[in-house]
């Protein structure tokens, strides 16, 4: 289960899809393939239209994309139905992590036969992709899959070329010339070596990245973790993904200058030890104050085994405990650890009563979201473990219906609840028995999922 991370929380803004105009630009052409002029003219072929019909969310786990394409490839896939519609998918398009409304402009390209500009021939399409005016523009890039449909295509030879904002000067453009009559379906790729693509993420050498970070909490009043971890502690949550040899790391309540242009980190890999040293730019910041931030990291290409992650924080008060956590890279799951902090900018206090009230609120939110688990068959009925016993495992299982909830959202609520309970277990030294609840056997009884005794 994935925790609602900063890189996701910022992305709670909808990744909306813009539908493009069906009007083509005015014809202009030469003996070479060339983009058309602007603005649209009255002689536009009305039978051709296009739209961006789908965009994936940011493919955060770009290191295990499966069949579509590995992260080192930037690809175009096409499928012509043989009569009218050409589907074009840009696989691993690189855009900002917080793009707002993704925009794809499809421009027809024409050429002239024997210089006859009164009879231009369609040579293909040039597709320009950008973030929308509502983009937040996070400090990271992501890969997306963008699907276009172009109608009014009757076959022949076409060239399709993408104009991408982050491939770098001099990089090979993604373009392909295809004979739709001979090859109606196919894929063409170019290899990329730069972020957010890059072979360094699929090799054998461990690599770390800083994915995102919050603003100064005191200045912005916002964070992904304000109610989960009190500001008198520096905390880390680690998600281990052994199938991808990957760690996702969230450092909560680390201190930097209140006014920085950027945060960064240095990663040092030793035998069973990863050291993450926080950096700020400009060094020392721009203000006479420090405050707390939440920072997200990813580490890839790790060998399975036991690993300790140690944080070197630039403003750690002298004599206070360094934050580090040991995780098992062979086990998929989450790991949480906090160390208490005294002194500026840490501070504040919540009582045990306050913390338990907050935990109950989070549990009640889960129960309310599940609601009545209506079902049309047993296939709808599921259960999920909730709670974090100090000895390990959930306290209970809750029954829900896959037909009435968004499973990803439910899992995010449970992950947040369990991470907070992990924190309370450490904060107050709670203990428990080590027995494990028995998973329920479910049935759909009179249209409602239940676990009969």
C-alpha cells in the first residue's frame, strides 16, 4: 500500500485532458516538409480532426513500467483502423510532475508536388506537448503516456514528429515516417539518457534522487504530514519495493533555511548503509530563520538485504540523536521511525489524549468511506487489514465492496492511519500481544458483503 506522498499529494490537482480543436491550420507548403501557417484558413479540410483523448497520471514508478516501455525509451505507437481513425500514443512523454492541464497541439504538415501550392498534400503531423497555464511546476519531472486520435486519415505515407520540452539541446527528436497501408500498427522508439529518462535508473549501480519537497511549513501552513507527525520529532517513512529494487523515502520535519531557491541531497552508498546528506541552495539560505520541510527521495538498483538509511541534517542541534532507520529490502512494506527534537525550529506538543483522538478520527474516516458494502456477487467482497500492532500486523480486518469504493483511495487512508499508529507506538512505548487476526471468509448476503461467523 502506498502512502499519500508529497509527489502524489501535490498531484491531487486533476490531471485533466484538453480536447483540441478540429480545425486545421491554413495550408502552406514547399518542396520540403514544413509546418503550416497560422491562423486557420477557410480552406481547411473538414474531414480531418483530432483530440488528446487520454493522459495517464505521472508514472512515478518509472523503473518498472512493464510492457509499455522501459524508462530509457521515448516511444510512439500507432494503430490505424484501415479506414478513418489513426490512434497515436506517446509513451514516456516527459513533463513536469505537476502539469495541471496537459496540452497537446497537433499541427498538420504539408508538402507540394512540383511546387503547386494550390494543391498541398498532407505529409503528416507535428505534435507539441506542454504543461497547462494551471501548472504548479514542481521540482521534478515525470513520464506520462498520452493518447491522441486523428480522424479522416485514409492511409498513405505520413510523418509524425513530437516536439518535447525536456529532451535537451541536440537530442534526437521522436519522429517516424510510416506507410499506413503497409504497416497500420507499430511502435518506434528512441533512447534517452537524461532525466526523467535515463539508463542510470535501469543499471546495476545504486542511484538516489530527490523527488519533491514541501514549502517551509511555517510560511505555507501546508504539508502532507501535518497531523501525522508532531513538530517535536524528525521522522522517516520508508516503503520497500523489492520487485523493483527500489526504496521510496519520506523525511518529515527536517530543517532548512526559511528562504531557499532549491533543496538537494547527496547520496553515499556503503556496505549495508545509505547516507543522505541534505543540501540547500544558496548555502545558508536567504533569511535569518529556519523552518521545517518534508522531503521525498527515491533510491533504485539496490541489492536485496538489510540496509540502514542515515540522514545528515544541516541544522541538527548539537548533541541530539541522528535520524536513521534499518529496513529489510527483501520484504515489501512500510517502515517508520522518529527521533525527538528539542530546540528551534522544532517544538510544539501534542498530548497522548490528543494523539489518540486523532487516531480515532482517522479510523472513523476509513469506516465512513467504506460505508455499506453493497455487492452483486462475492467477487465484489474484499477485506483490508487496519491498524498497526506494536508486535506487528493489523489489529483487525474491515470488509468492503470493490464496487462501492476506490481501492487506491481506501488503501491510502489505511496507510496514513497505520503510519500514524506506528508513530504513536514508538512515541509512547506501546506494547501488544503477537497474535494475528484470522482473515475473514466473505460472502455476498442479500446484496451486502459480510463475514459470517
